[in-house]
């Protein structure tokens, strides 16, 4: 859906991308019939042909919090996933947390999440690199603060 080959750290996503097969919302609220407190996942990806929707939420917690973060993300967005099935007439809506600890530690569930999204199994390497570089940048800014 995107032809731009710029590096991920320079890319600014559009809030909506769409073609004949897919629709992708980036950081956009999902309107539902009833009030749901957590209705804004990081990425909402809809396959129009198979009528499957993926609610992807990304988190970079401390190492000791990553298991709890995964559970919280799944619970938090399950209600909006159920509403999406009903309102958008989808066969399934899955909550997929992408969680990598700030030190680069990855949980076992990350490979399952990448598989469910049909991404290459080695995608976690790029994700790890991005998280570690981000953590280093935050530390450098903090240590050089005057």
C-alpha cells in the first residue's frame, strides 16, 4: 500500500491507507454503537476479502513488565474487537500485541504475533534494533541534559 522506501525512522504514516483488498488505520479511534473506553489501537488492519481485522497495539515496557503488558493489551482491546465484528460485519477481529522490552528482550509470544500477521519470522530483529536505538537515544538525551 506504500511505495515510499524511506527508512522507518523517517516515515510518517498517513492516518488511513486503503486499496481494493486492505484498509489500514494508524492511531485512529474506532467508532462504535456503545461507549468503549479503549477504542484507539495503534494500528487497525482490515482484510476486505477475508473479512478479518487485526487490532495491533505496540508497547515498549521495562523488562519485568512485558508479560503483564501483553495480557493488559489483549484484555483492553477485546471489547472493541467484538464490536468491530458486529458493526463492520467481519468474520474475526483479533487483538495482536507487539511488545518488546526497552532493553530488547522479546517474549515468546512475539513470534506468534508476527506469524498471525503473516510477517517474516525475522522481523523481530528489525523491531529489536529499533527499540534498542530508541532506548539509547533517550539515555543520551537524558545524560547530556544540562
